[in-house]
C-alpha cells in the first residue's frame, strides 16, 4: 500500500530558501545552496539556470579553455595527401595529419583516405579500405592507428603522483560489420600500457572509454615522445598471446602480448571498411561534447610537427648567387617558418631552376632550424637565380 501527500512548497524556517512544486510536478529551487551533502547519488539532467552558477570545476578539471588534447581529432587537416593506396608492410604518416598508421610485416593492403562520410556535426573522417586480405597472420604483424604526444603537453594528467587523474577517450567509428578492436593508452617513458576493448557498429557510434588514473611513472616534462593514444585493428600473437585485463595499467617491459588480446582482424576480408572521426582525449571521468576547433587552429597545431608550404610557380623560394668562381655557382636563401616546429626538422628540398647541384641537393645551414631555414648549395648551371619549388619539413614524434 502506498500513500501520497500533496505538497506545493517546502520552506526553510528562514523564509527564503524554498522548493516549490507546480501542478505538473516540476520543482523550482529558490535561493538554494546545493552541496554534495545535500544531494546524494542524484542524476540531474536538463538544468537551466537564470542566475549565476558558481563551481570550481567541470568534470573534475578546468571549466574553460582547451579540453581535447588530440590534435586534428576532426580529421580536417591533410597536408601530405588526401588518399594513399597500397599501404601495408610499412609504417608512416600517410594522409590526415598527426595520425600515424602502423602496418608492418603484413601481406594485407589497404587504402587510407580523408573521407566525407561522417556523423552529424563533422565534415571529415579517416577511411580504411581493405584491398588485399591477410588471413595467415604472422606473429609480429599488426595494424595500429596512433597519435603521439609530447610529455610537456600532458603534465595535467598528474601521472605518477598520488593525485593522478582519470583519462577519458571518445571517438566516432563506423564499420561494414561488427569488429572487436582495442583502444590503448601507451606510456613510452615508463613502458606501461592500459587497454580497453570495444565493439563497432555498422552505423556511426560514439565510443566512450574512461581509463584509470596511474599513480606509477611520471611523464617526462619535455618535447620528446612520451605518450600514445592508439586503436588496434589487427595483430599477431606477439600482441594477442597474453591475458586481457581491462582498464589496468600494466608493464610492457617484458612483453607486448597483452596489448591486443581478443581483437578481430581488419584484414580478414576485402569488403572491410573502417571510418573514424571525432577523436578526443580529456582529463576526468566524463566525456564532454567534442571540442571543435577551426581549420586554421588545427593547421597551426599540426605545423609544429610537419609543414608543406605548398609552393607554386607564383611562390617559389629564391636562392640568390653568392659567388660564380670556376664552374661553381654558389647560392643561398632563407625561409621563415609560419609556425615554430617541435625540433629542427628533417628537410626535403626540390629545385625548380638553375641546373643540377654539384654536391647533390641543396642543404640547410644553422644549428637550430625550428623557426627559420637557411638554404645553400652549388649549382652547375649559370642561371642568376635558383628557386625551391618543393619543401617539406618533418619534426614528427
């Protein structure tokens, strides 16, 4: 037997703080001070505030500013290529910036494309299309999509301290059939990993995975590769032969055999398609809405690691003559980088005019090339000027 008491208003004796219930059952709280002690295990949704809301944190972290630590998570920037075929048996940054695809030792092949099939609110995704199957899986082969991070960018994780933070990863994925894949956090500084399996769907689905805080092993506070966020989609027994322990930090100093236990294989059929976008990694136990950034912001962030100025006939970099003694025609020029790079880059240069270079391609000069490149070389041609028509700079992790 149940009883009902009709109450329209509950008021504290001070005559100010009150809860008023209208005829529809909705409650209005007036001049209230709601604390953790006042509401226990409550699920409050669709709250609209008409006054000031004072709170020290959201999701246990910062209230404003940048939350998503992934660069180019909406897959907008693709400086190298928008599509690359015949990937397999190798590892590289092929298309979309900051997303490196590992696919060593496999006979399988795929095409990686910046695609326009996306969930609502996004314009780009990465598509993997299996073009050659590999069902005879060698122990040392695997397929892993990974973004690496500098240690100085992740000090907010407080990793290796008693106040270490949980980390929440979220992303949208769509596949041609249901796969079991693995999401991994990889601490390169301390050789530790944490893995969680997830199951894909044939429609765009947002996957949310919260990883435990790690009180062991602080991340180095420098610009080197300290941490990785990866998605495993294919692996041999070197990576699948161990025991799966969900959401637990484990040492990989002796073996990697726990990193992809129980996953399916992207290369099991040439019908296979995988698409991913909206990749986000943030501090705390809750996944917030994806943090969209402008193309310009994402491009600048990507250029810390890779730059392709897209030089054309209207924008050559000119090298001017210094001397023309004998058959040598020494030339020198400079290029101010639009964004300072993480480290002095590896530089690839192609010339447009001025004959061939006596001692191979032109070289860079100076000990620190993170902000500006000095270019020089001797040509066999007598042209007064020499121009650079292709310049690529790589400072990836």
